[in-house]
C-alpha cells in the first residue's frame, strides 16, 4: 500500500502535522511519502492507494495567493517570531488542485486552524475534501483540524493528536482491504 501525504505550510505547523500523520500511517502502509505541494507531481502520486492532503486555514478556508502573501509579510515584520516553512513561497493547494487530473482512489483531508469554534475560524479541510472528491477520490475518514494559537504556533498536543489520527487512517485502510 502506497500513501502520499501532501501539505501546504506557511509557518511549518502543517508540515509538522503532515509528518506526524505519516508516522501514524506507517503501521499499515508499505510506503508513506510526505511531500510539500510543490513536489506533489502526477508521477509521485502514480500507483498511490491513499492521498492525505492538508493546508492552513486562511480567512475561513483554503489559502489564496493574497493570504499566502500576507503570511509571508507577517513573518518578515519586525519582532515576529514566525519563520516561513522552506516551501512556503511555492504554489498553494488551490493552484495544485487546478493542475491535477484524477487522484488516488482513497483520500483524507486535514487542516491547521486557530483554536476556536469552526463557525468562527472556518476549516480549510472542508474545501480540500470537496476538491479531493471532485478529483475522483473517496474520503475514508471525516476531515480533521489541528489547532494553532493566536500567534500561529502549533499547540503542544497536536502532533500526538495527528499521529493518533494517522493510526486511525491506518485502521480505515485495513478495513478497506
């Protein structure tokens, strides 16, 4: 079983969550690849059984070019303790989805978002899930959110939560086979 975890990350939070999810998935998958969206090519996804896609929540949904630019600017402000993920300035998930045809048959969606009710923050994972289904994938679990602070730092327990969610995904895959 081949699984590819694709992420968009501005400050490294979604990247860390993607790695933790992959750790949880390794129990059931023969091969688990974690990749930034910029490197998620058709060739990499070829023969994958499961794709897990995640990104940050910006303005109630998936990031846009202008919200990605605002994140870059926020990291460069005087006194900011935010650091850009090495792949932050590449294309985002919206652009990537536009370039993709059919995706692997099974999928899961996740996001990182501010710790507050989803009605207030929105959830990028809902938009990711819609796009995954539009590209021919079937969700094996409900979309998941992982929380960040008001200062855009991942909450301490969220990598453990992500690893557990990855294990849950492994269980869903085992049930499929």
